[in-house]
C-alpha cells in the first residue's frame, strides 16, 4: 500500500481494493461472503488510500466510511467535494471508504479484513418503522449505521452485560470467530499484492 501513495499524494483512489471488497465480502458466493452486506451488492463504493494520520479522543483512526451525495454543506463545499469524487471515481459513489495505508501495510490478514468489514458495517440501508428496507426511485436509500453497542468496560464490570445492554456482543465473542485468521489469508488483498 505504501508504494501506491509514495508519489507524495495524500489520497489515492484504490479501485483494486474496491473490486477486492466486492469479490471477498459482498458478492453472492464470494470468498468470505457476509449476508450482513447483501444490501451493498448494487452500491457504488469508492475506496481511498491515505498517508495522512488522523485521530479522535486520543485514538488513531485507521479507516472511515462516509455517505456521499448527502446534502448539508454549503453549495461551494458540496460542489468541490462532488467534483473531486467524480475526478477520482468517474461518478459520485454511494459510500467512500478511506483506509490509512501505513496501518494496512503492517496489519495481518485477519486484522485488515476486520477493518474493512467494520467500515462496510457502517454502510447501511435505511429501514421504515416496520424494519423494511427503504428505496428511492433511483434505488436503495442508503444511510450510515452506528455501532451496535457503545459502552464502558467499567459499567459492564459493575452492573453486568445484561444491565449494560451488551449481552449479545459478549455471547458472540464467547462463541469465537466464524472466520479464523488462518482461513482469511487466501482472500486478503495484503497477500495478493
């Protein structure tokens, strides 16, 4: 990854990683297909490598997913962003995933796959009050998803998993991974470069 951004560019489109993401996690029958990402089968996902360090609350940020095309900014800011996205990807993607190349370069296969799936998990499809996926006349109505849980260890330690609302996460962790690290190596982009 580091050789891709060695020309001094801070952000570099990664169409090979986009293809790998679909071929590995999203496409039906893909190597590590995850049904939780099925709603992304028709999505356009732009992927960028970056060499720019980022952080928040004292923690390094090594990946980020964003919803593209949503309003909110002033017209000039939105116009500049749309122009840049179009120059990078040929069209405005539904989602933009940015990956910190120095981190990815040293991450093992399972860790890199977990990072990518974490970012894909933020890429959601809106649902109505009955839990039915929403659509617009142009296709799925996409949104950003928050984390399934957010809690402090101290609260769980003092009051327990049920009181803190994290029982499902603890049970999932206790079951162990469905994809052990050894099974990931044959599908990881780190191994294929």
